[in-house]
């Protein structure tokens, strides 16, 4: 199976263009739940691929507005590459989306979800039991944790989720980056840099006036509600046992439109099965 069999073609892609702003990307991510958006630029009438802007980029750089400075370079693939090779690249590089390019032209996008969908359909190997694929280190938070704190926990853990636990350490829900960005908003304001002081002998001092007044710089921040995580999490959890196969778990992920699922043994939380874990099984 090749990339061309699973990718989303350029005709079906949402892209943002340089010059543009973070609000363009935030709008698409909030509306469609994308993890990242391709960036293109018009060069003499031709569309040229430039990079990707991800959810992480928006959260980690709240003061940056320009797409050209927000976007990142990621590996690219061709339409003829084998799916297994692309899955290995995604795992090695930590990239959820790989642009499919022909020269400088963007011809499509291949995502982790596209590969998981192929596993779910039985088009590539999915017979491995997830007991051996699950990640044992689980990022967790509490139902009463303020959302901004939980967002920082997710960022510091470098994962796109937090399993939400109640007072008895029971599974209460899941909080993801998508949940956070759905309620995020960009707030503009000003910050004072203090009084600008001129020395008596300075060439730009004006008739002995030394304090020329306070200076202000525009600021831009991503603001999150301060309510408890329980108000923003997804409460209805899908869980799996270790005897389920990668194909069966892939079907759960696709049908529920989720990227990870807790691995349980009875009522005990044993790990997390991420969509990228299924790629490692290839």
C-alpha cells in the first residue's frame, strides 16, 4: 500500500497562505479539530509548500502572530512511498502529519489517522495485541484542576492528552489538546515598558526634559477559562483490554474520532494506547 492510496489529496485540503496570522490557523483547528494545517505561498502564480503550523505551535508561542514564524519544517514524502516506511518516519520524527510533495508543490497530506484507518480496514497488518504496544507512562490530571494548569501539564508532558481522575483515582474522563483549543481565545492588550528617560547631554533630549513618558508595546496572549477540568473534558471514556488487536483498537479510534484510549485491566488503569503506538506495531 502506497501513500497515494491513503493520503488526502490537495483538492480536499484546508491550507493557510503566507502572509497570514495565527487567527487563520486557530479558526481552522477549532472548527475542524485538525492537529496542524499546511502553509503555502503564492510564487509567481504557483502554489509553493512552505511548512506546517500545529496546535503545539499556537500554544507554545502565544505572542507570535505571523505564520512565517509560527510554522515548522517537517519531513516530506512522495505519493509512491510505502505506508510502512511513512509510519516509521512519523514515529521517529514525532510528526502526526507528513506533507506529500512533488517538487515544491503540495499534492496531499498523509496523517497518523490515515494510517490508523488503513489498519482498521485490514489493508495493512493489524494482528498484534495492544498489550505489547501500549505506553505505560500515562499523563493524568484531576477533575478539579484549573484548565490553564492542566494545559501546562499536557505541554510539559509533551503529549496531546490527560486522563482525568476523580478523588478515588477512578477514570472520570479525558482532556485533549482539541478540548483546550476549542475554548481558547486570543486576547490583545498593551504592556508598559516603563518611562523612557533621557540624559541631560543626550542628543535627543529636548530642552532638559528627561522623562519622555511611558512606552507601551502591543501584546497577544492565548487565554483559557479558569474553570475545573471536569467542565471541559470528555466524560464518556472508551477503554480497551490488552488482548484487543491493533485492528480492533484502530476501529475504536476511528469510529469514536479519538487519538488515544486507556488500557485497563478490570478497573485498573494499565496504560494508554495512542494511535502512534499502533504505527509502531507495523
